[in-house]
RNA sequence: GCCCCCAUAGCUCAACGGACAGAGCGAUUCCCUUCUAAGGAAUAGAUAUCAGUUCAAUUCUGAUUGGGGGUACCA
C-alpha cells in the first residue's frame, strides 16, 4: 500500500536528521484541502527534540526523496506535513482496481489464522426478532471481512433448546391445550406454529410468576428435558424441530450459513463432568448446595455452574461448549462470541474458569464482542412478555411489500432490496451503540441506505452496458488533468482495502458501510456533473474506468456486508 | 450499595488526540426533451455540566447530572 511506502520514505528522511521512529502516523485528513495524507510527526517530536515543530517539519521535508506517486508536499501552521498523490499515480491504481483485483492486506492476526465466530444463537420456542437480526447481520459480515483479509473463519451458532423458558412454553401446551387443538395447530404454517409457541411462552411465564402449582410443574418439566425422559419429551422434540426449521429458513433468507450448529442440550452432561473436574482442581467450590466460581479473587462476580438441583447452568454448559469449539476444528487462534452486553459478567467468569482449566488452550483466545441492543424507539426494550417483539421476517416482509408497491420490479429483486434495506440499517451503526429502532428508517430506500448503494451500482452498470465492453480499456492516462469530481472519487476508491483492513481490526462492519456510502455519494455527484459517454477520448475512457471501479468496489463492499447487488431497479 | 457501558443538530447516527465536528431523515428552495430523480445542488441546525492533562480534547483523566446493563442457582 502506498501508505506504507510513504511511511518508509518518512522514516528515511528522519534518519537523515538522526531520528529513529518505529511508527509514523499517517492519516487521511477530513478536509481534502489538506491533501491525501497528513502526518503529525513533527508535532510529536517537538518536545522530544526541544525544537519548534515547524522547524522539524522543514528539515524532514528537505530530506524527503521525491517520487512519482507524490505530487506535492506542504507544511502547515503548527507543523503538519501534508502530501498529495499525483493524478498519474491515482489513475494507475484505477486501472488495477477496475479489473476486479482487490489487494486486501492480511489482518494483524496474520494470514491463515483460524478464527471462530459464534453468532445468531437464537433460543427455540421464541421468535427470531430484530435483535437476532442485528446479531446475524454483524456476525455474517465479520465472517466475510475476516475471510477477505485472509483468515480461515469457522461459523458457529449455539442454539438454546433447553431451559426454563422452554419449560414454561411446554407447560402451557401440556396443561392448557387439548390434543384436538394441538392437532389443528400442527396443520398450520411454520410461521403460525411459531407465533403459537410465542404466545404459549408468554402464558407460561405469567403462570410461573403467579401460580405456585404451575411453577412446580414447570420446574418438573425443566427437569424432564434435562434428563431427557418423561412424557413431555415428544412434545419437546417436536416443537424444537419447528424452531430449527424456522431458523433454517431465516438463515437462508439473510444469506447466512453455519459450519456447525451447536444445540445446547448436547452440553448438559459434559458440562457437569467438567464442572466436577474443576471442583477437584479447586477452581470451583460448593456453596449452598451449588457448585460456584468465587470470582472475588479475580475481581469478578460469583456465578453458579451447577445449581443445587444438580443441573448445569448456562455457565456449566459453556465449559463443555468451549471444549468442543476448541477441538472440533483443530486449534483456534480466536473465538469471537457475538453476544449482547448483558452477558459480560457471564463471559468474564466462564473465560476465567476455562483459562484456569487449560491456560494454553484458552488464554487470550476467547473474546466477547458485546454488540448492543436494538431498542424500540417508542416502547423501549423488547420483551416476549410484553408482546412487543418485532419479528425479523415480518420486518423484511414489510420492506418488501413497500418496495413492490412503490416500484415496478420483480419479487426477486424486491427481496434483495428488502434484505439490503434492513441489514444495512443495522450495519451502518457502530456495533457498540444501541439502536433506537425506527420502523420507517429500517426499511428506508433513500439516503444512507442499502438500496441507495444498490441503486448506485445499477446506475454504474447501466452506463457500462451502454458503453459496451470494448470502450472500457485499461489505457494509460498519464498526464491527463483530472476534473475535481474525478479526483475526489479516485481518492476515495483507492482507500478500499485500507478500510476493509481497519474494519477487521476493529470488528466494525460499519466502517465498510459508511465508506461505501461515501463512495456512492461521491460517484453520484460526479455522475451529475459530468457526462461519461458523450465526451471525447481519452476522457471518456477514464470516466468509464471510474464507473467500473465504483461498481466493483460497491459490489465487493456490499458482499462484505452480506448484501447482494441487483442488475436493475 | 458496588461494577461496566453510553451522552454530538428537532430525530437517527459518523468523526485514528489534530486543522472551519460529517451524514441521513425531517424543514425551506432549486435541478429530469439528458448515461436510471431509489439521484444531485443550496439554506438553517449540535459536542450534557464543571474542572484537569496537552502545542492541540467530541476523543484522555476526575467529579456532577441523566440513560442502559450487570451484580449465585434464568438463558
């Protein structure tokens, strides 16, 4: 990358004034008035060398070796040094990116590192809501971004089909729904069956809180599921399958897939075994009939791994899950858990216990990516109990309907645009900020939205199609004076691989999203101001190359976000 | 009580310690006999409060206020 080369040049210049620096800050200034790259190195050195920053800057620049890529170097006010890339260099880059070769540098983990990303993890018997949708959008995008920077990525998904919430749901069906009614429900669509389960859960929850007898029965059912015996087991298996089928449909719909789906029930027994082993090693201890980890020693919370009934808690099962995750695919370099921040305490504790069990295997390998909630703008936090859940598939359907009503396009295209609208509305935000979900904004087709990017791609395609393949040649346009809009676009396009690398480092798909928006905006202004086809050569060719590069960057970038492009809108 | 996270324009969000804090939506006003107007241009509009560190603070530190989450047998 040009950035690294520039940094090397600067280091050489510094050596000539007897300064050795390991790292040189090189940034893209916010304002294009300050060039393509800027460094604050002389400001930083000011105090160290006891000289005025401006003076240092002058010395650095006087020793700076000229090269073709850099057109101009400037020293400004307190001591910034700004660099301008030459049109010649920019256009040469253009011809590279316009032939669809993206040179993503490998991630800091190093190429061919093995990373597991664990995401989605919905619980059965509940709706897959927009919180899960944000999760799966982030997870899927991270997978693709990590792959782009040359890591080996394993996609895993831990689906909960055991636990009290499921017992509550089954309790309602067992005691309040007749066999006849159930037969009717079985005939209904998957969607309807799922919404039935949702309602059953809400009813069971109320009964658990208000009715002592029901509470006892629910706990009993919970035990049956853990022991995998008793008369609810058939009902449990049947309804679990409904859920898994329903999830599979959603995964497919949002273009996700998993190398491994871990069902929670698989880890109960082994979880107990590992917890007992941990007790022998003195990592866990007995307390009030339960097996707990005393976190005080490490400044952590105390958490239960096996409850007083002998059942493993979520913590207990996590130990078995980790064991499996870290062995099934060989050694992992990193395991990233995409989970909301309410589980921060849980992860800190389980990570610590795992580390105490096997330091070599787990230490510094586990990471909790605490992406934030999706809250409803008006109603606040979603909760199954309150019945204010926005289901993922419902939301996508709404977007699709809106598109079909407003535009003349096929249902396949409408589906791709709907997915783009909804996913992008989540991905454009930073993962660590809460989203105030707004229905209209989430299915927005204009402005900073997925469809806007798709539209820009289609626009590019339309121009290129009209031009015909023969016109898009990779000629050398050296010496050509670029228009301002052309240069602005080019400057942004050349940053693509840098942005992708940054987004991998920071686990932040939103960097890619906002970058693409920037690309699209800049292209659209260029498009508005300049004719592409109806101009003379070689200008026409340069503009076509710009158009092609824009299309390719948008397509690749959208792929990294888990969004498809369409050919016509 | 204790611990963690957050606070930027009317709304929703950006901004590696840097140079006049960027967008989108909404509002007002323009631009389709033209390569797709799901587009473009223009105007108005913001760093919660108080200290500190720094050549430079939305960014770091400490308080204050206001939100969110967690804090042993749920997941």
